[in-house]
């Protein structure tokens, strides 16, 4: 129950909003107004309105139109982390309820209990409570189930009935990363929107906006590195930007890679060159030295080298085998296998690939 913004049984729309109880704002998201100066940038620059949400224009416009017409359906927003799902729904709630926000919305996220009891008690109590509105257009309430893929199956089955029973007065918004963890019956009760990873240009645009507001000095290489490392996750982009800013005044490509501990593109080129040209023992020595010197993790090297293998020319059967082997090494590394052995395995697969390439050429 802790952390949920629960409504009192009888909410009167025209009354002045009560001061929020201590600790009521879930996950540090200030429902109204921007967070203070000391807030991490991900919160400081959380979109306050739907217009601020970068990318996903079609989804946001559709939700905006439905909100304006007071025809909001039950929603299911899904997609990878840091793409604006929670921000979008909070912006909708802010637009719908303004100062009544805390009375009209019940927000439950992964930090709250997610079993069947919550559906039976907390959600039913909130949905069943009558909200009186004087004058103003009657609004439906909103139950926001963030990280809904963490809900137990029993809770999801119980929710099916609750959604139907209270449709007149309450809308449900489910948010999750993995839509296949939501039972089909719930999915069919909601309008689904997929939030894809943000594309590079949108991440870049949003970063430029933040760089300008904070007065940072970021060069072109630094910005490109931020966009590349974020992989379409805006939260990640902002976190890297802030940590790099704390580490160095000038945000350059090198500073960004150094701060995140990721191998630089030119390091990867060098490693790939060794793997494709040097004998086993020399490659082993060079790569081990570079790992030590730059504090690189083998798993990051494997990931980047794989991207490199996609790009260079080689017979397709050699490429298939190589990528398969790289996937195996990555899998083994996830079980904390010996780093040295796995580095040996990496060089061995490339040695085999080289032999296969020579055979194919002759
Ligand atoms: N589309 C976007 N436009 C602008 N900022 C964004 C966008 N998506 C994410 N952000 C930034 O990233 C932060 C996290 O976004 P949000 O909480 O909405 O992600 P999410 O999709 O709910 O991720 P998760 O699945 O991890 O909960 C926001 O505070 C905001 O600063
Ligand atoms: Mg979220």
C-alpha cells in the first residue's frame, strides 16, 4: 500500500486540494510543477505536457485527441525502458485533472504490492468510490498500473472483471515493458500503443534542448556518442549526459566513453584488426593490455565487435558461424565464466573464421 496515491472515499471536485501526504508522490514524480534544481535531470526534464514528449507523435496526438473529446479508452502502453510511457500518461493525468490530480488518480507501481489483494481492495475501493463534481464536467478517474508486467497472473485475472464493472467511472492505464506478460483478456480490454525506442534524431533534439537549458559545452563528437550509447533510451541518454558533466567540463566523445566505461569505436576497430590479422598469442596480449589500460569489460567488447562483424565483408556462412559463436560467448559471460578463457574463445572463433575465409577464397 505504501507509495500509492490513494483517494479518500468521497472526493469533491470543487474543494481545494488537500496537501499531499508525506511520501505520497510515487517514484519521486512530482505531479504538478517541475522538480527542484537538485533533481536528477531525468526528473527535472520529465515532459510536463504531451507537447513536450519527444517522438511518438502519432500516439501522443491520438491520446491527446481522445482526452480532449473526453473519450479516453483503457490504455495499454508498452515498449522498452526510457521511451516516455510513464511520462505520457502522467502528462495526460495532469491535463485531465490539474490541481485535482491527487484525488483522481490511483498510481500503483512495482514498489507496491502487486498481488490479488490489491485488486480486491485498493483498486476496487478507489474505482468504487463516488466522485462528486459541481459544475465542472464530470471526469472519469484514472487507475495507473505502472510496470503491470510485474502483476501476478491471479491479480490480472481479477482485474478483468474490475475493469468492466467500473468502466463508467474509471479508466485503467496499464504500462509495461513486456506485453506478453499481460494476459490476452486484459490486452483485449485496452487500446494498445507501442512505444518504440526513440530514433537518433529525436534523442539528439531533446539532448540539444537540455544542453542549451543547462548551458553545457558539448561538441559534435560528444553528442553523437551520447545518441549512440543511449540506444533509443532517453533516460539513459540523460543519465550519461549528467554523469559525464559531473566528471568533466567539456563533454567530448572521449569523455562520454570514458565515463560509461564503454570501448571507443577506434578501440573496437583496433581490436577487430588484431582479431583478423594477428596470431593468437599477440592478439591475446594486445587485447588483455587494452582491457587493463582502459578498464574495459569483455562483454562490452564482444557486443561492439559483433556490430563490427555485421558491417565487414565476409562469406555469409562464415559470418553466421562467427555470430553464433559470439552469441555463445556472450551467454557464457552472463554466467560470470572466466574472463581469460572467454577472451581465448573469442580469439579462437576469429582464428577459425580466418581459416574458413582463406579456404573460401581459394
Ligand atoms: N519521449 C520522450 N520525450 C522526452 N523525454 C523522455 C521521453 N522518453 C523518456 N524521456 C526522459 O526519460 C525519463 C524516463 O521516461 P519515462 O519514465 O517516461 O520512461 P518509461 O517509458 O516509463 O520507462 P520504463 O519502462 O523504464 O518505466 C523521463 O523523465 C524523461 O526525462
Ligand atoms: Mg515507466
